C-alpha cells in the first residue's frame, strides 16, 4: 500500500507541477537528527562491560542521510514530495529509503482537499507549536496522513479573526487497509491576530486508543511565544519518554530582534503514571513507586554575524521516580550561511549522558542548499 500511496502522490505532483507558479528543489545532505530526519553523521558510543558499566572505549558508527525535497504550488494547488535516504555505511549497504509527501487542492479560498502519506505540519493547531523543539508534535496536528478536507475562514473588517476546521481518514504508511490502523481525525484552530489562539485535535476517534488535545496560546506580545496544552493519550515519544494517559505541555520563546538572540523552552509532563495499552489502562511502576514520564528542552541561538549563528540545545528526559532513567543531551552548534547561495552548513558536538556516565558523543553535519527555484 505504501507504494500505491507514493505513486499517487507522485502523480498529483506531476499534474500540479505542470501549471505550477512556483517550483523549488532543496537538498539536505550529511547526518543530523535535527535537520535531516536521520541520525548524526559520526557517532561514538561508549562500550559496556558485561555488568553494564562503561569501558570508556568509544566505538565509531557512521550514518549518512540525505533529504531531497520538491515543492510545487500555484493559486489552487500546493504539494511536497520528499525522498529520504539513510545508510549505515558509506558504501551504501544496509541503506534505507522512503518517500513522503502530499498534494493539496484549493478549489475555492475557504475549502481545501488534501491527500498523501505525510502532511508534515500543514494542518496544525497554531497553539500546539513547541518553541524549543521548533516543531508541531503529532498530537497538535489535525490531519497527519491519508485523505482529508480543510475549511479556512477569516472574519472581521480587517480579517483578523481566523477559523480552521478539518477532518479526514487516515492510516499508517503501509496499513491503509488494516482496520486496526485506520482512523478518523478531526480538529479546529481559532485565533484573533495579536491577541490569542486556541484549538483542539481529535485523532483516531474510532479506535481503541484515541488521542485528544486542547491548546491555548498568547499572541498579544510581539516576539513572544507562550502556549499551553493538555493531551489525553499522548503517544508521541519524540516529545515524551513514554506514552501517557494524561499530559500537559508548556512552551515559551522570546526573540530579541535587535540583538539577534532567541531563547526558548519546552516542558512536557504526564500527570500520573497511567498509560493506555489497546484501550486498557496500565501503570508505570518500579519498586512500588509510581513512574511519571517527563521531558524538558531548552534552545538558545545567537546571530553573531549576518552569516554565522551559534546556539546550544539541551534536553533532559526521565521517568520521575526512577533515577536510573535520567538522560541528558547537550548540543552546542554553529550554522554558517555560505556565499553565492551555496546553502548553509550546520555542525556541532552532541553529548549524551545517562545515569552511568557519558554514553555517546556525536558529530552532526548537514549541508542544506537550494538546487533549483522557479517562479512564474
């Protein structure tokens, strides 16, 4: 089924690109889990003895990733096709490849139809955005894949009140015909410009383990991001260590435009030790203690010059109640914008520490550039 969806998306892209007013081809090469969606380029993992203690001997593993992306759009259509390639060895053996994309039709200004195996962050609740992660987690996306319809409305004399309502049918990339993986998604996002935004998502509402999210954000202060959320059945473990039945999220970010400095932080925590497994409530416990999933992120970036940005990303995740579960990641990084539109290079050192000490050192490296851009 995955091949069928990929062919379907490719067909839509070809049809749309014929009359596209804007076509852009970008490529990101290297290895950076923050930008290529793969692993870091060079990874040095601390080897363990039989008793689980570290040897302080680091084994090297190299993984090269590449992301080739085509965007095409006009007044009534926009689409994206992304080919992601990853190799565990430089000679290409044990490589993986996948296609992701969508096509969105806009027959009238207030109505859209969308189809594909990944809608990226195109149909989201605005207040669900996480500033330090610079991403919309899955639970804040109204539609994720499959087929859907979107209705956008703007009200008021200055069109400063917006309402977005969407719903659709989804499945996993290769399981659209598997009833266990089928589901209905719906949601809405409402906002008043320069004041506030709010919204809700309802995912897999026909399944045994639906996910429901409610979000609110403050937009009244320029350069400030302030969002809060509540999620029932959070399964997005990219943003929390383990699936949880009741979760709250908080994010804040501020950009000092005159200084070129940006600060952001995310906090995501379960409200207890319960989680859902095939519709049944279960509990995380260790030595008769409740374990509560928790994650926090911090992101600081500073534009030292027009072409150079330095930053530090930090992440701490754990199961509260289990000291052995604490994992910390520190990623100082630099991005250099190269001349003559060659693109930008990002690199740094990613350091991972767990309860037993230094577990991993990685060297991310990614080169992002625009291969072609056509505007009619």
